C-alpha cells in the first residue's frame, strides 16, 4: 500500500537512502532501491525494478524502469540499473530488461540528455553522453566514454566501442569500433576521435598508433579480412591493436562503412588508394 503526503506517492517498501530529495508529484513503486544523496525532481515516475546508485539526478518527467516495449515480455522480474552519479534529464524513458539479459544497465557518470530512450537489455558503460533525443533499441551495448550526438538512432543488437563520437542525426545500423568518429548516411568512418582521446590523456604516440590501424581498416579500401591480416602484419602489437581487431572479428552486425569522400559532382566516392 502506497502512502502520499498530498504531493508524492511513495510505496513504503521502497528502499530510499540517506539525504535523498524527492520533488512533488513523483511516484515511486515498491520494488525500488535508491542510493544516498540523490536528487529526484518533480513529476518523476520510478517503477518496480529500478536500482539507482548514489548521487544520481533525475529530472522532471523521466520514467525509470518501465516494462519493455517488447511483445515477448511476459511479466518476468527484471531490473533497470543506474550506476553512481548518473544524470537523467527531462522526459527520458528507461526500460528494464527482459528474460534474455534480465536487466538494463547504465554505468557510472553517464549523462542522458532530454528525451533519451533506452530500451530493454541495453548495457551502457561508464562516462557516456547521450545527447537529446537519442533512441536506443533493445540489446545494444555501448562501451565506456562514448558520445552520441542529438537524434542518433541505434538499431537493436548494435555494439558501439569505447571513446566513439557519433555525429548528430545519424542512423546506426552496424557496429562502430572503438576510438573513431562516425557520421553521414549510411554511417561511415570520418576519422579517429582525436579530441576525445586527447581529453582522455592518450599520448600522441598512442593516437598515431590507433590512426595507423584505422587507415588500413577503413581508408585503403581493403576487405575486412584482408585488412585484419595487414594490420597484424604491419602494426606493432599493443592493447589497442588487440582491442580493435577483437572488436572487428566479433562484430555480429558487421561494421559501418569505411572512409568516403565527395567528388566534384557532390557524389560520394571511395578513395582510390
């Protein structure tokens, strides 16, 4: 049985930590855990299955841990998990998992701007930023410190690597490997995420090393298997080389397009290298 103070409806079985601020007209259901020092604005709905870490901020209109928009969902007990210091801006909709993964996870220090939708069984690493109106279908994995521009839409089962920057308005149908920038339609490689890597304290040598790998993979016009062979022959072994080649080999949906340039007629052309 829920109780109300005239402005809020909070189930007495909900577990709410210390120093939590809850605004008016907010609803919190029974099977909810909220950590310490959180701020929850007005008109927020936090439904069964929500697991919220410490020092999170959830802005007005957000709906956290709604059941999946998946017709196969049969009422199983699943969760939506927010790490520590996650910011959820206005009117975001975050769905809990289905029986396949049993949870949706958003890691520490993520920022979800207004109207972001995260569907069932997504796994988002720490430090990611999803700008306004980003839409994630189900079963998507986004690795640490990725950046998705406004109105990016991501197809189900896609994986996006760490330190990636995807330009606003992009449609992401294929996997995007780590450390790159991607844009255009269809989504294509536009270079490495140099600014992001510099901000993350990658050295100049590490950045050049990563750039050399992607020059072979995406600029020379080689097939994926041939490019992987050349990378392993020509590029010195490193954790970055291994991370990238492992990602490429495990890309279940295939990779985004390689580098493409506009010719004099304004048409997209593959580089003749």
